[in-house]
C-alpha cells in the first residue's frame, strides 16, 4: 500500500496524495486516530464513501450467545463484541444541493496526511460537483492525548470560482448503518443496532446523545459543541432525534469567503453511572475542550508527542521506508495504549473491529515490552486492568478444576470469549505472559507499590495455576500436558517448550516476590511449603530435546511428527488454516508462528548459542508465518544467530505488515502487536537488547548486542529504565551508549559490562561474528525481499 | 426399571403390570416396535399421555445448518436429524364424551406385554371415566418383519357394567406436536413442523397423507385402511386435513358388546419418486396387508421370529433376569436391522431420536458382529449402505487432504454430521471398523460376490486412507498421528493402539483381497507396488508399549500422563464429561470406555496372554464406563483373563443398560450397541468365541474358550457360519458342541482343534485356570452387583 503510488515515503508522516476508493477501508485503518480510550477510524469527514465507519470506546461491547452444534462442559456461553458507538466525526457537506460524495462529480485533488509529531490528521481536497461548482475543502482532526474524552475536527470549505451555497451538517450518529457482513447473523445481530436510545438533545451549537447497550447494559454518551465562522450569510439550526443530532450551517460563499466549523466532541461511557452522570461527564469534557480551543488542543497534542518521541524515537538510516514504518508503528502503539487507563489493549487497538475488539496475549508479550521501555506510564494501567479481571480468571480456573487464575484467551471485559478450546482455553501460556509482563514492568519502572499489590496477586495466582496444571512423572520430572503454545498449527500438546520455560519463570518469579513481601504473601495464604513447591516444579521442568537431531522440541515428540509437504502446497493455499483442516495441521511438523523461537527470545539464558543457531535453522524450515506475530521474533533470532540479511528481511516484513497490507486484512484494523514487533525487530533484534537474569540480590540487567545488516548504515534508539534514558547509536562498526538522563547505568555490551553516565558516552566496537549458512524457509515462504531460490550471495539459482 | 415392581422377570417377554407415568418415556423405548425400516415407539394407542411420540422411517431426516462460533476449514456445514414422520398408530377413544386419557378418571388395570416370539405388543386396560363408566380396552400392535412397509393395530373396547357410547378415532398425524425441547432452537426448528403437506385423502375407511421435508426434500407417505366390527349402532365417518386424516367410529355398547377396529398402516418414502409413485406405493402396501389380515400378519410374524430364534437363541440358566435381558436384546437388535435394506442402523435403532438418529461405528463394531452369526442376511445390506456412501466418503477424504475414503463419524445419509472434529473427524478408526465388518461378513457368510464387488471397494479405499494418514519415522516405523480412538476421554493422540492394530488388519486384508481379485483390483488402480506399500506399513506399524510398566499404551505416552484423581471425584460427577472440561479429561489417564481393551478383543492374536492380563488390570483401574459401549468389552476380557465373577458383573451391566436405564437416557431410545453387547458378553465373553487368523490358504476359523461364572449353571448359544448351524452348550465343567445343520466343521476348543459333524456332538471339559487378583476399578465405578470395598471373597472391607 505504501508502495502504491498514492502513498509517499517520508520520515515523520504518512501521506496519501490521491484518493483510491479500492484502498478506502485500509486507509481508514492506517489513518485511524486514538488515545486508547476513544478511537476514530480514518473515515472521510462526510461519512461516505466508507469502507467501515467506526468510532469506538475502549471497553464498550455487546454480549451475544456463542452457538455450539455440540456443546461441552466449560465452554463459554456468551461472547463479547466491540461495537461502533455514537460517531462524532461526521461533517456532511452540500454544495448547491449536491451532497459531497467523492464517488460523484470530479475530484481534482485529495490529500491526507497523518503527522506523527503533531498527532493531527489533515486533509485537503478540491472537488467539482456534478453541477460544475468547485470547492476547496480542508479539514483537520485529532483525538486528544491530553483530554482523553475529547476529539475535535476543523472543517473548512470555500469556493474556487463562482459563488456557491453550502450547507455543512455536523452530526452525532448512533446505530450507524454498517456495511453488510457476510454469513454471520450472530455478529450482525450485535452490530446492527446495538444501542438503545435514552436521550437526545440539540440546542444552538450544542448537541448530545445518550444510549445504552441492550444486553451488556453499558451507558454510552457523546456531546459536541461548535464554533462557526463564516460570512454574514451564515445561519445555523440544530435538531435532534433518538439516533442522530445535527447542526446544519448554511452560507452563500463568494470566492475568497470561507465557512469554518470547529467541532469539539466528547465521548463517555459507564457500566454503572446514571444517565445524568454520564450526560454531565460528556458535557463537562466538551466544555473543557471548548475552553482549550482547537489551537490549545493541538498545542497540547504536540507537546505530549514531543515528550514521547524524545524517549521513544528510533532512527534508521539506509532505508527510508523502514524509517517511516517504525515511526508509524510507534505512533499507533502509543495511540492504542496511551490513555486506556485500566482497560485492555485490543489486538487491533481502536482502529477497527477485527477479532471482535478482543485482547489476547499479544498485549503482554508484544505491546507491553515496547511500552515498558518507551512509555512506561502506559504499562501499569494495562496490568491493573488484568488485575481487575482476577475474579473472573479465578472463577474460570475453578470451572476448569485448577488452582489460582486462568486468564482468558480472548476477552474485552475479562470473561473467556474463545469458543474453540484447543486454541483458546488450552493456550494457558497467556498466564505466564501476563506474569512476565508484570515482572518486566516492575524491573524497568521500579514501581514497587505495584509489585506489592497487583504484581504479587498476579504472580501468586498464575504460579498456583501452573502448579496445579502440571504434574511430576515417576522420575520426578515436572510436565505440563494438554496445552497449546503460541504456534496455532499445533494444539493440546505435551510439554510445549515455550509454555514450560515461561511457566518456570513464572513459578520462580512468584516465589521470589512472595519472599520479598512476606506480609502480603501471608495475606494470600502463601507459605514456605507452597513457594518450595513452586521452586521444585521449576527446577524439574521438562524441556523436550531431540538428542539425535540436536534440537529442542516445540513440544514432546514434535520432531518425530510427519513433515508438512511444502513442495505440494500451492502458494495460494496460504494461510494454511483456510485450506487445510486443523486435524492435518496439528499432526504434522508445520509452524504457524514463532513458538520455540519465541521461547529463545523470551528466555535467552535457557539455551546455548549453539542450540539457538541449530534450533533457529530447524524451525525456520517449518515456519510459514501465517500469523503477524511471527516475523519480528524471527528477526530477533536471525540477528542473534548472525543472519543479519535475514533479520533485516523479517524486520521489513514486520514493519510493512499494515502499510503493505501483507495479511490482506488491514481493513479490519491495524495489527498492533506486529507494529510493536517493528520496534522489537529493531531494538531487540538489531540492538540485541535482552534482560538477563542477574545474580542473587542483583536484579536483572539489560544487555545489548548491536549489529547492523549491510543495508542499514545507522540505527539509533532510546530506552527508559527506572528513570534513566539511554540512547544507543549503532553504526556499522561501532556503537555509542549515551545516557541522556538519570543516574549512571551498567549495561552489557555483547556480554561485557559497560558503565554509562550522563555526559560520558561510551563507544564500543561491533564484533563481526561468522554465521553458518543462512537458514532456509519453506518453499514460497521466504520473507519479502528475499525471493525463492535466491541464495545469500544474491544470485538466483534454479 | 425391570427391577421396578411393575415389570416382571419372564423368559420370553417383557411385561409391565401397571402403568407408571414416571417411566412412560422409558417404556415407550423398550416397547418400541420396528423392522429396521419402520419404527413405532411404544406410545399408548390414544396418543396421550406420552413421553415422546414417535414414528420413524429409516433414512428420513431433515437437514439443518451447523453453527460454529469459530469456524474452521473442513467443518461440516449442515447436520442431519431424524424426524418424526406421519404417525400411523394413533387410535383415540372417547367414552360418553370423556377422552380416554389415563391421567384422568381411574385406571383399574393396565398391562402391556412385548412377546419376543410373536413380535406383538399387547395391552389390556380397565379404565373408569371421570363420569364413572368403566370400559375394558384391549389392543395389539405389530410392525411387520415380512411386509416391511406395514404395521397394524387391533383396538377393542367394551363396557364393563352399563351401556356406554364410544367414539374411536383412528388417525394418521403429520407434524405431531412434540414435547418442548430445552435450549436448542436449532433442533426445535427441525423437529417442530418438518413436513410440508402435499396431499391428504380420506374416503370410507381409507386414508392417506403425503408430505415432503422442507430442506432435504424427501417425500413421505402413509396410508391406512380399517376393518370395523361392532353392534348395529356402529357408524363411521372419515375426514382429511393437510396434517391429519381421521376415521371416527361411534357405537352404543351394552355389556357384552364390543367395538373392534383393525387398522392396517403402510409407510413409505422416497428422495426421488413422484407424488403419485409414493401414493401408489403406500396404497399397494395397505392393500397387501388387508389381504393378509391381522391373523395373517401375526402368523407371518411368528414364523419369521421362529426361524430367527432357532438360529440365534441364547439360553442362560441361573439368572432369570439375564435370560430375559439377552432375549430382549436380541429381539431389539433384530428389530433395528431386519429390513433396513441398504440403510444405516442408527445408534438408537428406530426407537427414539437420541443422537439425532445418527449411525456411528457401533453399527460395524457391535451390532454387525452379532448379526453376522445370528441373522447374516441382515448384514450384507448394511455394508452395502456403507458402500453406497463411498462417494461422499471419498469427497470427505479429498477435503481432508487424504487418499481413499474417510467415512463419517456420525451420519444418516453418508455426510459427516459431527461438529466437533477432535471426537468426530479425528476418530478415523471407523474406517477400519467398517473394513473389519466387511471381512468378518465374508468370512462367516462366504458371500464372495460381495467381496469381489462392494467388499474390495471398501477395503481398498480404507487401506488407501491409512497409507496416506500414516507416515514412517527415520527408523522406518509407521505412525498414525493426531487421531482419536474409541475412548472419548482422549483425543488427537499419537499412535492410538486400537487404531493402529485395526489399521494393520485393514491394510493386510485389502492387500489379500486385491491379490484374490486381480481383475477388480486392476480396475481400482491397485498394483503390486500399492499392495506392497500396504503390507510394509502394516509390518512396521507402531505399537506403543511401556517397558517399565510392562503394559501397552492406549496411545504413545499415555501411561506417562497424570492419573485422574478418582478419590476426589464425587460419585455424582459421572459421567465426567458433564462435570469436567475435555481439556482436563484429554490430558490425564482416565478412560471413558474400552479402547486398548477393545483392541485385545478385536485383535486377540496381537497380545500374549500375560500382556492381556496385565493390560486389562492396568486399564480396569482407569476405566469409568461413561459409555454404554464399554461393559460388554470388559466382560470379554475379564472372562479371557479368568476373572469370571467380574465378567458376569459386566455382562449384567451390559444386559440391563436399558431395562434398568443405567445411563438415564433410555427415554431417548435404546442403546442398540449395548444390547448387541449383551450377546457379545455371553458368546464372546463366556463362550470365548474368537476368529483366529488361519494359515495361508486356510481361512480364519472360529475358536471357543467357554468358561462359566459361578452364578450361572448353563449357557447355550447357536451361531451360524457359512450355512452351518453350531450349538454350543456350556455347563460348569463340560461343553457340548452340536452341529445342528450343515457340513462338518473344525473349531478350536481352548486352542485344540475339534471336528463337529451333524448327529455327532462333541464334549470337552472346561479347563479351570487360576487367575490373579481381581482387577480393581476406579472408586465408585465397580460394575453393578459388585460394590466398592467388596473383595472377590465377597466380604466388604474398608
């Protein structure tokens, strides 16, 4: 898509130079604005044409029954689906009675720019009506990072030649008519008209709608106020109906005259608060926005982003596309999380309805690692959201006959919404992922209050889960059977290695945290016998390994399964899950996404360098990357094992996932985890950032092992650890560690301890290590940029 | 139920001496009449009260969409549900305007008798209306074995004291109102009004209805004619509506006078034939029935059953309950299959709507083994039904990426209707079960024409399935991964032993049959390379075995899984699947039903005696018998390993499954496979009947290893093999082999060849072998008659 001629490559913005109706839905996703609480898809101001109109509030969903042709004990009975809430962005335009719909008349010029530094989406257009009148339209839009309920639009229209009569209709719309969704009457029932009107109001330039969801019973409100500037002929009127309120502004515009509308919108919701409370909440937010004014909101936005970029920016020299993509990625990751405030981060953020708006393990395993080191203030609230769902997770564990807590595979409000248990309930690793995220957050933030409170709760309940889920065999080895790891082309396996090493970390971290906080541990009923049981299970954890092949097994016996026949798999049969049954995928050696490779990323100290190289090569040959969660992990291990060309190719694939629409579903929303993966591929991959287990009494510390692929001449990134801001500036032969802010810091450079202090940058050479032959991928599944049959030397062969 | 005081223990009938409304639905199942083509539940003549009214035609179903909250490639999109067709058994009665409904007034006497020798269900009642008039009612009912479309009712009513006015309404009813089914709107939609009226007709005593199913498009017709006998006051009139036709007969009856109605009903259906064709078909069948008359039909019925019992009867001395139960079982197995004629045998026969009327592997693995040796003429047509579904099975294999044919786990018309693939699609053993049934049928019938035609097709396509489903490991061992065996508390396992040994038989049988019929094999594209590949795979088949424990593994690694915690499992938590999630059942050592034990039954030569004893003891401790398919298999292995008291207990459990309603769902229909299992427990268990692999050129032969438990003083059974009728008469110390009919026969008696000729019975002693300690079952799961803590000596212990 970015390669489409209508998109340009620029370092600090995403610019679309003409409107391409075929790319409309994708463009709505990439141009989406959000602060993690309110999300507006990048729909055209006029509402139509659209791919999918959308305004979302984090946490607002409708519940619907989950159907089963053959039910089973413990299957979730109802699902949750994120709904399109009251849409506040619509500003319709009529020019001499011609509705401005860019499918009609003639579009002379159309440009949209999303600026990553200002956080504003700008648009300019010149359009000739079917009647022949030409107008210039300019709009700007923001969803405020500083006032979390607020979004705002500036809409301007002026004639190019003769005089025109224009009418601008600014609306709040509930139960917006959505494009017909094929096939699934169940989802259609939810998405059709999910909102029940409670109140509608319009007076002068002010308007308000309050609704309630039918089953989940959430109250949703939106309010707006407007500033109108125009010539003397300008008049306005407003009206309200249950599902729409509308301010209509009319004016006769001569050349040189302009009608300008500034729209301040506030969104709010509550599952508990009364109608008057929600009403007042949105009215108050609008008043604050009006008081700040557009310029004030825009200035706050810029200031917020300046601070973000100062601590998070990544510079990439040598590949302008990647430079743009990595900033696009960081901007959207920030948008997904910045002001969520104890709500989940959905897999698509608030950019679309893909995956029903659910959150998965990617939040903790892909998004939070990035935020922990770039915007740590956004991390605690997400983990507190998980903590808020502990009662549901405990209840789920009880239902499953387990101790502790079993967090859901997919959810909005904390209830398990996965209807296919082998890939949902059985994927228990989500619990270890949450525990690890909590430990990581405490380590990089130093938030000990969190550790004592929410952190310990999370660690203890997940450790209890693992202890009850696993069992010892007659030789005393601890096994975790019947679980599903990250790779969704295997399921219900014995001793999934990723799960086991993550559970091991989880058990040890819980024991350590309980020891650090004995009073809290006692409150939770944790005694020395229990922590000893956790440590013992961790010490005897089964780690499947095939001695003959000299590689670790993804799960017990995995390497003895039949190999998938890649030679006989047509290239249009990917993703495999759309062309082959689970039964066939599960019983063969074929890997959807990094699983053992992710284990080597997450638990680097559990493998020798030689094992990493052999494992990586073995699983490369089996991994088809039918998941957007894979490429970034492969980039990291490719870099670590010295295959820098391959690491670069995977970095590009992760980075361009949405900009190039590599999975053909960017229309449904962005892949937030893959966007985070872009940063992971750069910082963890090329930067070699790792958190290494420290010695007793000496907390874990950061290490770097920087190394650049030939294509890149320089990579610079900044990470924040416990208030210290460290810049890592990597060149082809040398790396500079610069402490921008904070107390001196010891880090590892390729294993060597290095002390960095403010004003005293340290330079170190980049060692060039020989790597073996470049691992091969399944036929037709090389990463973009590396074509089949192309050897490392770059020469095509048969 | 049989232990309920209203049921008596008699050798040749099932008698209910009073009406118990709480047992109504169960009684409708046990009193159901069927010939395998038409099935009438044992509803009261008057239609109400009822548990579940039902009239079924084998093969008549409606199609409905299968819903999935999360869909997957290869999931069946629609299901099939057996529907209640036009009900021909209703004869309503009014006495002085009081509708005869036994819930009102006073029931002075009520008896129903199902006679296994006459095949007639008789009923007598004395009932006092709420108005105080007492009448005597007598009815008899049969579903004809000789005229497969025909059923008939004789209904008589007479006053006991004063004069009464009676009205008898004989009806055909379509879209009969059914009791509300909880929860499942999908099934309700199908079962509500599945029939669309095409024609209704009534004239004098004749009536007819023709309907069509809405989606599956099957035309269903019923016709009836009547003989009416009564005093001079007797009048009748008939009328028709789209869903009901009715003959109303009125009479004033003085004491000594009687109104008698004989109703001849014909049912018919077709997926292809026109309305006139179906109309004529049922009219013709009625005419033939009228011509035979009730007495004629009853005489044919008796004759048919006399022939059946002569070749199938089992005598049991020492346990009158079992004597009754085994005949009840044989009668219902015959009813399920006798005149199916190239239709399936549903799991519930035509006695109820349980399992949606689907057929499973139990047909081939439980029902056909019994019929092969007792009513072989019924077996070929069932296998020909499977053969007719080969195109669908081949298409299913293609969809799954496999060669050959993949027969459905559950079906009516040949399409896979299982919506949960781990327990459906993955249970590939159904294919080997079908192949084995074909081989068994050819062996005992000598039907070589079948072997050349349908038999070879079935064997070749199933062998091709196995060859493509399995693969060789680096050491050349052949593995079948990702499949589910008979035990539904495990799924998607590696090298399920039952599946592997059955697939091995299948591969070898296909290769042998192809060699015997080279011309047909060539037509099927089978060459020497292919048969060699089958034989090689069979020779290198993986057989999981735990050396440390000295037992075979149900599947690879099974014996290393965590043991189910039976001590902590409350007795009201059985069946486990209603109280624990699949995820937990699958990953632990807990067995729903005979799996490895069934392998030892089906492939006795694959295990040594010592292995059988150790395996049986090991799996006894894990098997909870939450399936009705288990007890009979456990009976067989208990007998074989010398645990005769245990074998007897399991025999009783299999035998009383429906009569005692042990699974609490006899209301939905009888467990035909468990009924067949009663015979298996007696003949294969106590009789020790096995089919042993013969040498080259010398076909398999029958062996017996008779042995009685203490409780039984004598067991006699008859089997038919290739036209020879052999009676085996087992006493405590001695067995007599009597050839009733046919050429001399060599059988094995406890391994010793014995030649039996007509008129020359052979007697042999029964060896008494010492057995080890009696295997123990999970806590609370001992078979009926053996209570927990009761040791073999009979003394309770703690």
